[in-house]
C-alpha cells in the first residue's frame, strides 16, 4: 500500500500563488507516477497534472502555463500554482500509481480557495 499526505493549501487572492506538496510512504515502488487532481463543489474530480518516471509531465489544458508539477524524490511531488483564478478553487488531491494518469492510491486532499 501507498500512503499520501498533501499540504500547502489555503486562501489566496486571484493572481496569487500557492505551492502544494505531497509526501508518500509505504510501498512507493508500486507507483511509477504521481499526480494531482482537483474536485470543485458539484463537479467531477479532474486531473490537473501528472509526472512519470523519467520526469515526463502531463497537464490539463486549463492549467498549462500556470501550474508546474515536480518530483523532488521518489517519495514526494510538488505542484506550483501561479496566476490563480477563482475557478481554481477546489479540493486538490495527490495520487500515485501505475496508470496514465495515476489513480490507484489517493491522499485525503487539501483545500485551495481563490478569492476574486
């Protein structure tokens, strides 16, 4: 099993920045990819960004040029979010696994709120 814990969420004004972090523990060797998803109230969970072995990255169109995913070690990933918009408000979840994008293991999420 893989355990994931997110941190770094909070309240920020539109145009501001936040950096989310995800620390993993357990059998991380099972997961060759880490990713970030988000879920806004009343909406389905959607993929935001993912990073694979070899540092290949994938982004949703709505965050390209604003968000950057990085993998600092085999056990952690960060999501740098710049130029935040009110529509970025959501609970952000870290995920790990072997699918593309990864979705086998999940964290509990961290709230990001962007005020206008």
